[in-house]
């Protein structure tokens, strides 16, 4: 099995770790919730910074080793602000993000995510 995989995911959480690194929580339709480290993505010169904004649907190339993932490349498929038919108002989107970050299991995340994924 290859250590490199490509996933399409929604960025559901970001946490700054060092000066230029970010832990990113991704929600995928096949692998569920993934946490990956994006080293150097807070840098002004980083090409991944715009693709790793909250709510974006992005295509990410991940490197995996010992049950840990690193983001090697990221490109935006659909920016959060252009997803008008998915997010009718800001109140529903903030409730959705809170549920996703609190949800502990893959099955409960997917039951929340599937109705929204069908409308994209």
C-alpha cells in the first residue's frame, strides 16, 4: 500500500501548533474524520494556505506513516463562500460545524454529513 493518498474533504477544524504549522481536521466521505499536520502552511509563501480555510471543499495529497498524516499538497475545489445552496444562513452553518467537531465517531459524522453532501 502506498504511503501517499489523495482525498477530497471538507476542512472542519484548524489549530495552529507552531509559528507556521497547522493541525487540520478533514471530513471525507470514505475515510471519515482525519487529522493531519500541514507543516509551513501558515507562511505567507505557502500555496496551501487558501485551500485549508474552514468550510472549503479541497483536494488534498496526504503522506501517511505510523497512523499519522501530513498534508503535502492542497487545492481548493469549492470555497466556503461559494457554497450558497448548502448553507442557507450563517446560523445553520455554525451549528453544523459545532456538531462535526463534537462528534466522536465516524458513523455519527457521516449521518450528519450525507444530507449536505448530496446537495453539493
